[in-house]
C-alpha cells in the first residue's frame, strides 16, 4: 500500500522524461500529477501538458498558476513544480468545468456533485475567474456529499488575479474549475485549515452593487474609501496587493473573506464573491498569535498519524507578512511526509462535518495515506517568534486595543447621537437650532408638519422672518439673553405657511461647544388649546355654569374690593343673601331640568330690577348673593330688596304649568355687621335663615342676637359631633304595657344626652340638629345596637321574652345598607328578630313610598316588626295605610292628651283603633297619663299603651328593678 509522492522542478522535456523513467512512474496505473506553475505562459504550459500525456499517458493531471510554489517543504518562486503521487489501489478521475457553459453557480455546483461519487474520499479543486460564486458551488457539493473532503482554492498569479489559469490533461481555462476525485476503500484523507482573520474597524455598508461589482460603499466611490483608509499609494496598487487587504463579508451569519480583484476606470471595484446592496463589509487582519498556536497544536496531532503525502494550499498574503513562520511550518511538514503545494488567492477550508468555505489569509493542507494508518510518537513543533513578527503582533494588539476603545467611544457617541436624534426628530413639540445670527441650522419633522415648510425652505433663513413684526424687538431681547447663557421662556403667536395661527410657548437655551456659545436651541409647545382651557377653567372657576353669573369665589374677591374702597371712602354698603323658598319641591316634583330653567329665568328677572352699583352672583342651587355698593341707608336697602321679592313673586311657567315662588332675604351692613367679607356673608346668611324660620317671603336685617343664637347652635353641633366617642349618650327605656293583662311586654329605647358642660340636653334640641348635619346616622346605629344588646341581656336574666322598640330617623332609613345594619345588630346581640320593632314616622315612609315598601318587606322577611310612630299627624295617612307592610300603629300623644269621654278626640282614637283592627294591626297609645285614659282605651279594645301613668323612661338598672318587683 502506498500514497507516495515524487516531486521535481520542471526545466525542459528531457529532464522531465529522465525523472519519469528514473522513478519508474509509467509502471503505475494510478498516478496523480499536480502542476503548480509560476508562469502564466499558455504556450509553455501546453507543451508541458502534451509532454506529460506522452511520457505518462495514465497520469491524471490537475494544476493551476501560482503566486509562489512549495517544493519539498521549501519556498519557490517563478518555477513549475511537478508532483507525482502514485496509488496502488485508489483510483483517480478528473473533470473541468468552464463557467460560461452554465447559467449560474448553482448549475456548476450540481455538475460537480454529479461528478462526485459515494466512494470519493477527497476532491482537489482549483478555481479560476470570479464570475462564479465558489462558495455556492462548495455549499451544493457539501449538501449532496457531506462526507467528501474538499481542498484547493483560487489559482494564484504573480501579476493579477485575473491572469490566473487552471488546467488538466485536456485543457487550460481562465474561467472555471478543474477537479480531481480521489477514491478507494484503502485511502485515508485528512484536512486541516488554519484561519485566523478578525474584524478591524467599523463596518461599511454596500450601497450600490451588482454581482461581484461594487459601485458605492457608504455612498462613496470604493476607491475613495480605499484611499481614505489605506493611503493613496496602497489604494493605487490595490489590485496587485488585494490579498494584503481583505474585507470580511457577512454571509449567512458568518464572516468570510472577500478580496478586490480589479479596479475599474469609474472608481468601482470587482471582488472575489458576489455581494448585495445593504451587505456589511469590514477590513480584516490575521491574529498571528492564534495562528502560531493553532499550527503548533495541529502539527503534533498530524505527526502521530504518519501520512504518506501532504499537499499544501497556502495563502500568498500570509507568507508575505510571516515568511519565517511559513518556512518553519513547511519544514516541519516535510519532516512528517513529503510536502508540496502552491500559494493561492483563496483557499478551500474544510473542517470535518462542517460545510467547506472559500477562505483567504489561511493555511490548508490535505494529508493522504493508502492502507492502514500507523501511529507513531509525537514530534513537537516549536517556533521561536522572530523580532519582526513580534513587532507586527504588538502593533496588531495595540491596534486592536485602540480600536476597542474607539468602538466603545463610538458606541457611546452613537448612543448619544441616537438619543439626541430621537429626542429631536420624534419630539411632538417643534425643535430647532439657530446660529449666532439667528439663522436656522436645523428643524425637526414636527416643525415641518406644523408650519408646512420643508427643512430645505427653512434652514439658512432668519428666524425673524417667521414672526409678527410687532414681536421682533421682544424676541431679539430673549435671543440676546439666551446667547449670554440665560434660559429664556416666552409665549408668541406664530403663523404657518398657509396662514393658520397658533400660540406657542418657546424655550431658548444656548448651544455651548468647548465652553463657547455657538448658537441657540429652541423648543416650542403649541399651547393654543391650553390657553382655551385656561380661559374655560377661569370661567368655570369664577362663573356659575347655569346662570352665567359670578360664583362664590368671584363674589368674595369682588366683595373684598368693595370693602377696601368703602373703608377708604368711609361709606356703607349692604350684602344680601337670597334663597328661594321651598324650591326643593320643584326639583323633586318636576325634575332638575325644570328647576334649572326656572332658576335661570329668576336670575334674569333679578338682573332687570338691579340699580347701578349692584353686584349679583349665584352661590349655586337656589341661592343668590348681592352687594348694594351705592346705598344711602336701611330704607334704601329695604326698597331695593322688596323690588327683588316682587320680581321673584311673579309667576314662572314650565311646560304649561304655573309656579308661584317666594324668597327669603337676609341683609348685613358694612361696617356695622362686619368689616370683612367673611363676616358680612355669614351674617347675611344668618339673617336669611331667620327669614326662612318665619315662613319666608320676607326681608330680615342682621342683629347681634341672631349671631349669638347661631353661635350657640354651632357650639351645640361641635359638642354633638364628639358626644358619641366620649360616651355621653345613654338609653332610657319606657315600659310598654299590655292593656288586657296589665303586664310589661317590652320597652321603647329613648336616647338621652348628658353633656359635662351643658348638662342634660333635650332630644328636641339635638335630634333635629343631628338629622340636619347627618350625625343621626351614626347615632341611630349606636342606639339600635345598644338597645338590642340590652334587651337580650334582660331575656337572659329571666325577665321574660321582652321586645324592644327603636326609633329610626328618615336619614338612617334611606341608607342603602340599613337592612344589613339591622341584621348585624341582631347577630351581635344574639337577639331573635321577632323581639325587635322599628318605629318609623309617616314622613319617613312617604319620602319615597316604593323604596319604603321594599325596605319594610325586607325587614319583615328577617322577622323584624315595623311600627308607624305618631300616627294620625300625617296628611295622607288613610290613603297609604293599606298598601304599607305595617305591624303596629302608634297613636300620636296629641290625641291621647285630651282623651276624655266628652271630647272629639275620642272619636278619632276610636276610628284609628277600629281601622287598625280591621287591617290586622296592633295599636299602641303613647302619652297615657291618667286612669280615665286607660279605661277608655281598654273599652275601645286598644292593645297596648305607654306613658307617665305607668312609667316615665327609666335607666336600664331601674327598669330591671321595676320588672322584678312587678313579677313578684
């Protein structure tokens, strides 16, 4: 078994013939002849190929022109190297493909794939011309034959890449491929590639290209770019030294090398592989340290495998900057096995199991063995790096480190630029810049859209051209201050190209570069709508939306002005508080739309009768306030106020209905009734409330007595709000008597207030106040809870299954959670619902009959009883009685007080009792004080009674004692 290589430097045919005869090469049937030519002389090559066909007719020839040759591990130039590799069992076949015979690179790849067989172990491929895409060819080959090792590359040449040739025993071609397939069961092939190109500098974008021609990079002629980065001299000779300055081209996620093959007269360039517009290119360099280390590691492995022949396909550019290393590398290979090869303009790189790639600045080789692989000991490859390579490597590292710093800086600058451009271009406000003379240097897209001017129309023109002449002096001042470093903010009206006017809030800030002001930035916000909103807010803040009159806020400000002037001029004026009497009935009965229309009409009527010096405002709802600033005395005020009352008293109409209204007026006078606006308004209100208490439709002047009454009421309210948390309330219980048996069956819980300063406060004084202020809800909940707990306590003490009655206010009853409140009180006390009676007044139930019925039914479903308190005092008692779910009627004490045999009250009481019995209701008489009243009630079959005749309201302890005494 063998894969033995014999090599020679060709000089003439006689020498060739002698070499073939000396080595008996004609005796072998499988001979691979590789020709690596340092010349591109076609005639000389044709003579050589003819001689080979004659001298060794069974030999399969392949080869290419070279940028340098490798002969038995040594460098060679301008020679023709011949290698003859003989195989005992392995077979060889060859193919040539001319590019112009196929439509595209894909078809070429398919042809090469069809040539390759399943038994093929390796392909040696030599490419010439860059019209085909060698990478596409390699990809199709790998797709169809992933097991095949590919080696070789682009033919080299000492002139230009375009003069390269490839050939086999049949032909010489300048644009195509020659291929040799090595196949055989006993053949072992190993490949190796050392590729260490890395990116350097920023990437460039191909902005105009077609195929392998690039017309623009970053919008510039490629040659200009070369001159900028490589210098004039290098750029001028780039086609001869293109391998020295490769680009990295991003291709399918990988960075592959691409070389300039020629420069066209129009400044465009041709490259070694097709590129597309938008592709990224960047300059590249070889990491020498990595290259040396990689070779050292691989050489150790190769020496163990004992290959019989090594074919080297090296890059001429790599040799140029690392000749010493290349010589040592080739010598080490020769020590392992005969090593011959060629320097190319691009090398096929193959790594086991991976797709082959057309590389550059790389070293690749193909190691062959026929027969069993014999491993032998390691041969260590050591390399002492010469000074000049160390210098190159140091410069490379310095360049790489510097570029990383520059990249970081560029990234930072790019990020800052992107942030700035984003803020500038995407800002919804107008943004612009000017130079020191106020000439526009830039505007954002919002500026263009709003003012309908293009950037080209604006940039280079003075900013003063776009403002009203009346604003020029003011804007010049702001601009001058901005240039001095002072931020400026102002509003200005600006007009678009087509005449649309808007108001803008402009902010000018100086542009400072290296400590010097070079211009001004401006940011403008369209505040036209904001101004309209401000005007609307002012209107809403100072004027009533219904009547259009000044509101309370505006009235107080104006009253302060009146007060200031009156103090200076030492004269009086009057403040009037006007409230429409019983206006709530219109809103409740006919809706707020009706109420609003009537109020608007009333405000217009009042305005009609006002004299000069009168200021009218609406305090919301049905309340108006006025100032008579030009008044002589109280008689004059009374006359003017009566005119208002008379105007209000005229009929008002709504949907054909006629309404007659009156008003209550209160008057306070400056300075007698107050020297500040708050006192005057307060005292006018106090006087107006006194008018209402006396039935309305009247005018009342404030007096100090009214103020004292109001203060007392205010004081009482303050104490009332704290009474519950200070535990000042307690409950008394008035027994309820069964008239038939005379026994106590329950009690009514009655609240009492014992204040530490005021003493005992009558419920008649604090209950109405609690209802008016809303405190009654909290008080009512406490009464309900406390009464239920006390009643259950008595039941547990064995005082009998007593019931408890609790009064419920209208406010408490109308709360949405009232039923839940009752349920919770029963649960907390563990009291059965049937022992609880809730007493409601007629007015409470009639406020909203449908809602009241719903709530009462819910209470009865719980088992709670419902009682009508003070029955007989309502104006519609009989009409609703049969529709309400009621358990008990409680006859008002006013009918019981005068209950005697010879009075009319007896007839009323008897009618109520009879009606209650007819409706299956229990009847309770309250306020019983005499035995005669008791006897009459028994006679009329009244069920229950309560009053001082039996017991006054008792504290819980006294109630317990009386029950115990009665039971004994």
